[in-house]
C-alpha cells in the first residue's frame, strides 16, 4: 500500500512539474479562494504548486475550521 502511494506521488510530481513549466503563478480565482481562508496572508510569492496544495486542502472533506487552520499554518 505504501509503495502504491509513493509511486502515485512520484507520478503526480512529474505531471505537476510539467504543468508548472507552463504556468508558474496561480490564477486570480485561485488567489481569491485562498484569501477566503487566510485574508491577512501575503500571497505575492505563492507559486502555482503551493496554491494547488492549498486548494487541495480547501476542497477536502474536512470541517471549515480545520481547513482554515491548515491553510493558515501552511502560509506562515
């Protein structure tokens, strides 16, 4: 099971690297969604891959409080 997860992460990293070469900054919509969870955060240096990680947290099935805590923790 761990091996399958590790292989999936490696494959995803390869695809993310290819996609990141195309666009390196998050879209305005992505920034707007992230800012809803961390209004005071400085998002000026946020990369597309970092924004994708934050959006994955935001779109997860956790509670709103849990998602807000995780997003703010990652941005500190």
